[in-house]
């Protein structure tokens, strides 16, 4: 499979919707191998698990299991990665990040780009709508998730 960010985003969106259906925050992600296969997928589970460290990207990363190298892999996420998840991408040398949207939250993707990670921002209307609707319905939970006062 060749580079297909829109198709890969559908995996992350499905994860985000699954998280929302389970009472959580609708942020999903997938780690894609250099050959285009889905290595792991996951969604934000901080509400469901009571664990603030289970973001969509970390869940996808964990579900991918141990890889010999992350060179050539792509992290696909419905929302711009926070600093924690941006650090994960840098720490393990993930080559590319595909982002569904960065309107509702502008994370660390500029920093990733400045440090050699290829960043593809899709500005997907469905991702924007999903987060906008969630933030409107659950502002306290959203503010808790992003560490706002």
C-alpha cells in the first residue's frame, strides 16, 4: 500500500468514535508501518481507564507492540498531538505524523516538523466537527484533558 493519509485517517476516526461511544474523549490514532499496514490502533482511554496517560497515540503505540525500528512508520491521529504524544513520536523516531485537524487543539506538530518529522495536516471537516461537538457538550472534561484551568 502506498502513502494514503486519508485512508489511514479512517482507522483513527473509527477509533475516536469508539472512544466516544464508550464515554470517553473522541481522539483516535493508528501507527502505520512503512509498508502501509496498520501496526496498532487505539483511542484516548483516560476516562474509561482512569489513566491520564492513555492518549490515542500512546494506545496505538502500545497496541503495535515492540518494533525493531520505528523508522518509516507513520502516526495517524485525529487531533494535533499534545506535547506528551509529540515527545513519543520524537523519542522513538516515528518518521511521519498525519493529523486530522488542529483547529480545536494546536499541539506540538510545528516542533515535530522543526525536528525532522514529516507532518501532514489534513484539516478534515469530520474531525473538526467531532471535536467541536464534544467540546461544546463536555467543556469540563475537555479542559481537564488538555490541562486547562
